[in-house]
């Protein structure tokens, strides 16, 4: 990834986080996954070759955010205002 791609994808990530916080109250507060979910969807070994940004960014919503609900559901609600 060159510097220009890094800037572009970095801005995408900042927008993702800003959108997350802006819309946090519309998200489901508790995860709808069972224990062991991550182990079932994430390969045991790292990829042999780098994955493209769109694949990684897609996994963020499709895999990670399904579990991250636990993290933001637990703190005091006043911390997210």
C-alpha cells in the first residue's frame, strides 16, 4: 500500500468510526452470536498473501462488529453521549 492508498483507506476508517458513534443508538445493543463465533469465521492461520483493503474492511462490519457490541453495551451509557 502506498502513501496515497494509506491516506484514502485511513479516511475510510475514520468515517466508519464516526458513523458508528453517530448511529450507535440505532445498533442492536447485544450481540446475536454465540460463544466461539470468531473461531468459526476467522481462519486459524494468517493468509499466505496480503488481503486487499476491501476484504479487510468488509470483515470489520461482517465479523468484528457482530462481537464488538459486547464492548460498547457494557460501559455506563453516559460514556457514549
